[in-house]
């Protein structure tokens, strides 16, 4: 009888996993900032436990699920290029703050009406080259 309780408990736990975790839990909803798309990636860890107790007067079973979700990376798609920014070995907030100036520059560039598209493209190229040089120096 205890075996039936364990099987029923495990079956219930596994059937409940559909609502507990999905592909959107691992790959978050995209965030659109101008022509830039930011997609968060998340690590998901989970564990399960189930048990049963069979005594002559009563049969009991129990089970449980625990989970931990943590941000691991951000996928940035901009101007036809894709970049994966790893958040694992850094404080997530620090890494996002590091990326903020680049995103702000792109948003500000969208609202520049006094310059031509060509001038904006040149300014953006200069900014990207400066950022690339900063990354090489570090």
C-alpha cells in the first residue's frame, strides 16, 4: 500500500512541474529599448522529495518541491550583433549598471532630431570604438 502512496505522490509532483517551470522561466521575456533587445537568462535549480508511511491503521504520504532561480546572463541584440553578458561572477546590479550608459546612449540617440542620420551613425560608431578600446585596456 505504501508503494501506491509514493507513486501517487510522485505522479502529482511531476504533473505539477508544468505550472512550476517553463521555458519562459529560463529565458525571460524580451525587453525592447529602441532597436536593442535585451533578453534575461536565468539558472533554475530544483529538488524534490517524497515519502510514505504505512501502518496498519493509517497510510500517509507527503512530498515537496523546492526551487531557486538566479539571473545568469543577459543576451543583448543590437544593430545586427548579438552579445552575451555574463552576470554569474559579478553582482547582477553592478553588471546592469555597467551596461546602463550604453543603453542610455542608444535611447538618447533615438531622440536626436537636430542631427542627420549620417551624423548620428558617425557619433554612434565613435562611441562604440571608444567602448571597445576601454574593454581592451581593462
